[in-house]
C-alpha cells in the first residue's frame, strides 16, 4: 500500500488542465525490436492527484524465447502456462482507458504496448503518455542519471525487485506522485505526448541480415542451446557510413552511434539492437560519429564535450529507441 506523503503538498490551486487520471505502466519484454514481445505487464491506476486507486499485474506468454532472462527473470518454463496477450488485452485496456499512460522512458513502453494491440487486431485506449524522465528534466531534479532507481532514491522510495513489472510500476507510482505535486505547485505544463497507434509490427523474430554469412553474424543473445546470453563480440558493420543524423529525420544503416552516461534500458541490450538494425556502435566520438545518445547532454563527460566541439547531433535514449524501430536501409545494400 502506498503512503500519501504529499496530501498537503499543493498550496496553490490544482491546475485545471491537468489530466483526470493516470495509468502508471511497466512492461518487461523479450527485447527492443518491433518483433519483440511483452512477457509481463503491470498497471497502477492513479487519480488526478496521484492517489492509488487500483493495481494489476500479469505474465504474458510471448510464444517465443523470453529474451534477456538475466534482466527480467522470466524463463520459458515460467511463461509456458501464462495467458497470451490477446487473452489479457481486454483487461489491460480497462486499466488504461481514459487515462494518461505514465512510464519511465514512455516511448519504449508505449511502442511495445501499441504493437501488441496491433497484433491482437485492435488498439489500446490511450491518447496521451507522460515520460517520467522528461518530467524529471522539466522539474530539474538533481539526479545523477535518469535510471528509475535514481528517481526512486531521490524520493526515498525503496525498490524491492528491480525489473519486476509490478514492483517497478509501484516504485514509479510512488515517485511520480511527488513529481506531479511539484509540477502542480509550480504551475508547470506537463510534458504530455500523443499516443498514435502503430502499424509496423512483426509476428516473429526478425531474420538475420543477408550479410550474416560473410561477417559471421550471430543474433546478440542466442547461443546454440536456444537460451539467451549477453555477447560482447559483435560483427563489423558492413554498411558505409552515410554521414550524420539529421535531427527530426531517420537513422540510416551504417551510421556510427555512440552512447554516453547511464541508460534506463540495459546498455548492452541497446547496443546489440543497434547492431542488429545495421548501425555501427562506436566506443568513442570522432568527426565521423553520426549521433551521440545520452540522457545528460549538459554533462561534462569527454564524449559530450567532443560531440559539442565536432557539432555531432545529440539525442536522448527515448528518442533513440523510437528511431531504432524505423532505421532506413542502406542504399545499394552491403
């Protein structure tokens, strides 16, 4: 049961434009690509001022390898008897209906949820989403990074089971409420974004690229036994570098992508998905770097400083995850 630590924390009238209710969501998945699936989902329903009204949790059988088990802890055996997404889609929708979807890195959670509903032949009843990373930036919270555990520690919220959907949703709900009250007290406009139904999705794992035989390509987390395991050895990118990323445009195969600072999604998982999409993951910044991904563009890290000096475009993790689903094929192939 969540305690209300902010019941009297709004000395000014509550902003009339604020939403009437929120659905704080966390999903655990088999990965990050458009063919990946949800393996568990949790929702905390909050009223207009962040008070908990209900909670819900379910496992989901993804009908495929469960992915990074070392992250979410859900094995094929655990998920074998779990319901399929289409079996829980209606109940999930009831929890979301008429509410703003709130998540940590909401672009990712929304994309996974939207694609699952597309596969089920329907759409999720969500019109707007709110990313707690974006809200933390708007509030200028003194966080060392944008991980959920850092936001939780800032508000004294204790995590019990990291990467368990129900506990992550609980932690986020507890951390979101004081942020919501701070925003209301300051008369801050919430960083709400529209949720558009997605039409690009796949039923099965994406086939290995055509260049696999030439460069020894191996899917990042699969081994011969059919389980998933992190692999640090990645193939060289076979595509020529098309140049820098154009802000507002799409990523293109062959682009050199570098990462700096902490990410809310496991770093190796992000890097491996970038490789699988045909991008070149660079460990350093040079004049050839196409884009730098960081949640702290103002930090004085060497990569950020070099990117600034070279004029390298900088985007945050949420934007990168969204762009990763629509990487433009290289001209002329490998």
